[in-house]
C-alpha cells in the first residue's frame, strides 16, 4: 500500500491504518528502537508508543514521507526513554555514538537554542546532501539509526576499521564545514 493511501486511512480514522503502517514500516521502527534501546520490553513499549503517536498526529498532520515521519517519532520516543534510563549511567552503547559527535556539533544551551538548532539542522542537511551516497549511508546509519560499527561494516561490505576511519573523517569534514559556515569556532 502506498503512503498516501495509508495516510488517507488515518484521516478516515480506520484502524487498518495502523496495520498497514506496521506492515510497511514496522521493521524500520523496531530496528531504530532496538539500536537505541537494548531492553526488549522498552523496544516493544516504544514501538507501540510510536504507533499511538502517529495515530494521534495524523490528522491534522499530513506527512509527505510517512516512513521518515514515523521513524523520526520512533527515534524521539526511544531517545527520551534512553536518556531516562541512563540519566545517572555513562558509557552505555548509544553514548559512544553520541560522544563521537559531541566534539563536532556544538551544544545548544542558550536562550537562542531553538533558532540555533533550526540553523544547525539546515547546515547538517546541506552537509549530508554534499556527501556521496555511501558516506551519507554510513553517517546516517551510525548517528541517526544508531547502528554499531560492525553492523554498518557488514552491510557495506567493508572492514570495521575502515568504517571507523571513514566515520572519523566524516566527523572531521563536518567540523570543518560547520567552522567554515560560522556555526562553531
């Protein structure tokens, strides 16, 4: 079923919309949850919370890309759970990926944070558009989907070390780009 047909089902408030969403994007949503949260119960709960949030947001929202829209909701729900679960703990699995980016992307803790975050998002999107398909895949799988280095390397048919080095170079490239654009000093 196509995205617009599933969205139409949401607008009709048909429960079939959730079923179709699960069929089409359930694996992606579960993958995001599993990569961020290692507890099976948390994964299940956040996956179900994602379906509920999509149900509650459509309508009035009418996303252009239902998969990206649903995955973003899933990621946000899972990150909230992750931060809640690890509030006093450090060095957990997902912390490693986040810490890799801490040196590159500035912390947004000022009053202007909302504006800065929007501007940073625009620069990140431009940066990603300028990458090769492989580099964009590598970057997104690591820092958006939270995949481990080994998993990414296997999917790309490269060695773990090669994936790590490429990610390091991508972070350096991002840092240089953000410095050039005046986002960081």
